[in-house]
């Protein structure tokens, strides 16, 4: 299972939100590159970089930070937040992203999202399937769709998608454990490389996610709060 560390960006700083609430922002470091180098120095190699300004503005906003991290580290970067157009996609890849995650556009413009999957390949495009009460949440989690998460992921997988990140909004930033039952249900019904996100609070949580068959796990706040040490995660790789 891939261990992926999250860096969320607002105003050029490394932050974490609670349940996606921009009013509940905590700054952990003024310099995201410093955090990225720390991650790389620990022996980990996967980074989930989220442009929270971009998610709110509906366009990529922090591409320069992506470029700085990609040019000064060897981390494999999945970038998300604000990707709404072909131009946004080109900016992300030209700035050093190895993969991009798109969620809102997969709801509002399925044909465009599928075009990206066909054009760039299903290893480079990840479906952001953020879930609130088993419904897909969009627009930086400020809007809820009526689409159930399992049919949503399943439909895209039937059309060539391979990878999906599922963040349980209710668990995100709470450090009270991941939505294991939700992930089990998805894996039971859909053949997908599932990356779990939200609620991770301990090494035990990471091991549980691994045991149910997720392809990857994204960890953020638990690392920044000192609940999980990077060296302990490295030992799980």
C-alpha cells in the first residue's frame, strides 16, 4: 500500500482544515517546501498536494508552489484543487505533477473528465470521490450532489478509470478513525485502486486500511500533530 502524505495550501502556507471548513484553519508551516523536504528526508516518496485556494477559486492558484516542490525534491506528486479546464490540467502537469485529482469537474462535466482520462491515461488522472453521508460532495465540500458514491465510482471505472481517492468529509481532520465500513463497501462493489483519506489518527488505522485492500492511504493532520511519526510510516512501506 502506498503511504501518501498530504500538504494543503492556503495563502502559500501549509495548513489543515477540519471537515473542509475554511474557518477552521490551522497553519503548520509557512513554507510547504520545507515540509516536502522533511517528507522526502524520511524516506517516503508520495505527496498529495492540495491547492485549497484553487478549490475555492475554481482555478489553479498555487502552481508556483507545486513547481518549487517538484523541482527541489524527488517526490511523486498528486496535485488537486481548482482543476476545472484543459488549461488548469496543462499548468499542473507542466509544473511537475505526476498525477492530478479532479472531483467537482467529474460531477459537473463528466465528458470533459473522461476526455482527460483518455488523453492522459488512467494512471495520471485520479477521481476525487469525496463523500458526505455516502453522497458525492463538490466545490471544496460546500455543495452536496445527489449522486451515491458507489455508482459514481463504478460508472467511471466501467469507462476506463482506475484510481480514486475517497475522502470521508465527516472524518477529515477529526483524527477519530477512517471510514473503514465505507471503504469496504466500495471495494466490495467496485474494482478500483482505492486511496483512503480522512480520519487517520494512528499506525493501527493505517494498518487497518491496508488490510481491507486499499491501494493507498493519505495522511495529513496526524503527522502534523505528532500522532504518527514519518519514520514509522516509512517502515510500513
